[in-house]
């Protein structure tokens, strides 16, 4: 029994590690969705930050400089998308998808220009990855220690961003304006709120948060950049935010559920030798999770609708009975 609990704790811990980049994208996507737009550029945000963070570490030798510069590059990418969408009147979703595709090859070209290779940066930028945090006392507790202790600093940053973004959206004036614009931009504009400004700020914040997901992959999970490092995690993070109904706190839980798909895939590598099936498995499992969640929401909405109809019918019957009694009197 103890061995099983230790294995289960290790598996859950691995799931959280796999879910960390999804958390960042999901949290950022919650802000844009509350503002009425989908964050389709999560891949571009992560790719830009993951490469340029490594580049600036190589230039300065300091990880914190790489993190700051990687986040800045990601925000610049989002501001460029906003400029194209709101000033040049390009469709935002098409622009976001185009930016994803452009940076998928663009970062490889950039790596070739800087280092002369198209595979990875490992021989050229050597540094220790961002440290894992062992929590005193808790790490000694069987099962619980495996789940809570030993996670990368980036994972705890994701938790912080989740809590902070929850507060930002539902307890501040800025969050109220974001949600107002998302629900009815015309009504918000009629009271002096500039929807385009809110869209831009929400998208820039999403770029800032999502950048940490890319940097986790190249600075925390490993210490180098490789081709297709994000592996479409930006879209899965967007799916997690959608499944969480654009609530940052809940999006962390949904990200862990979707991270389960990656953890299961890693566990099955010993038994499944077909590489194409292994590559497709996380997305197949994610699709199944989305279908299950959608069906649960549908049944919940239908049950609530039936209950409301029943209450209305009872109220109507009571009203008719009172009217009949009044007529007799």
C-alpha cells in the first residue's frame, strides 16, 4: 500500500509539472476571454519567450535578465498583434494564428542566425535551470510530500499568477472594466470605457503571463531551447481556460487535468512503441476530457432549466389558485 501511495504521489507530482506551462497560458487566456476575445496566440507568446530568454541568458549570464527579456519579447509580440488588429483592422484571430505559424519557423531561423544550428541551444548557452523548491517537513510526509514538494519555482509562480489574476478580475476596477467590455462593449463605451484600450491591456497581460510558460520549458523543465518546444501547449492551455469558464483559479485545476494527458502519455512510453500514436495521445485524451466536461455542463444546464420550469409552473399554479379563491370570496 505504501509503494502504491508513493507511486501515486509521484504521478500526481509529475502531472503538475507537465501542467505548469498550461497553467500560464490558461491564466492569461482567462483575462482575454473575460474581455471578450480568445487568446489564439498562446503558442507565439511561449515560443518567443522561450528562445529569447535563453539568448539573453547567453549574453548576460544572468537568469533573471533572461526572464525579464523573454517576458518583454512576448509582450511585444502581443502588442504587434493588437496593432495589426485594432489599428490596421486585420482580423485578430487570423493574425494570431499567422503569428503562431510564423514564429514556429521564425525561432528556428533566429536560432540558426545566432548560433548556426537548427536543433537546440544546449552547446552554446550553458546554465543551471531554475531550481526546484523542497518544502521543509512537508517533503518528508509520504504521498503529500511527493505532491506538494519538489516543484520548480515556475510552478509556484503559476499559482501566484492564478491567485493574483483571480483578484485582479473580480476585485479591482480594471477587472470590472474587462468584464464589462467582454459582456457588452457598446454599453461599456457609452460610459467612457475605451474597449480597444481594454482589449490591448488584457492581451498584453496574457502575453506577460503566457511568456512564463515558454520560459519554464526552456529554463525550468530543461535548460535549452529545442525545435517545437511548446508542442501546441498554447492551444491546450486555451482549452483549459475555456473549460474553466475563464476563471483563473479553476483554470489551474483544469490545466492539471489536461496535464494528466501528458503524464499518462509518458507512463505509456514503456508499453507503446508507435511514436505517431504517442505524439497524438495527449491531444486525444484532451479531446475526451473536453467532451466529458462539455457533457457534464450540458446536463447541469438542462437540470437547472428543468428545475426553473418546475418552479415557474408551481408559482403559476399557486397564483391561479389564489385568484380562484379571491373570486369565490
